[in-house]
C-alpha cells in the first residue's frame, strides 16, 4: 500500500474532514474520503512537477516542445478531475503558474 493510501486511511480513521475538493469528488464521483484524498495528493504532486519543471521554463522551450506541452495542458484540463481540482485549489497555488494555465484555457476557448 502506498504512503498516500495509508495517510488517507489514517486521516479518515482519525476523523479528519475532507477538503473542499475531496468533498466535491466524494459527492460527484461516489469515491471514499481515502480515495478522494489519494486523488487530491496525486493532483498536487503532478502540479508541483509541472509548475516547477515545465511552466516555469516554458519560455526556454523550443517552439515545438512548447506547442506540445501547451496542448497537453489544454487536453488534461478539459472537463477532467484535474480541471475540478484546479478550479477548487488554484487560490492556494503559485499565482504565476495559475495565470499560465488560465491563459492557455482561455486561448483554447476562443
């Protein structure tokens, strides 16, 4: 069992209340608190990597690599769990990275 699973089970067993994203996911997808916490942590890990390793260096990518990275970001934020996570968590995230993603999504909508 992964550390995320153990931590999520422990949080639930000790009466820890789910965050807003976890509560929304539990209500909409019917997952348990432990499962919602695992999904939340997975999204946070993904975001930290992408914000640090891709978004912060986007200006240094070749045009082809930036095109690929931007299209990937647009795809994964389109109506997915990641989009719900982003909308519900963005106030706590790096504001520059949030602006980058919001600009990508706005550009995609046009």
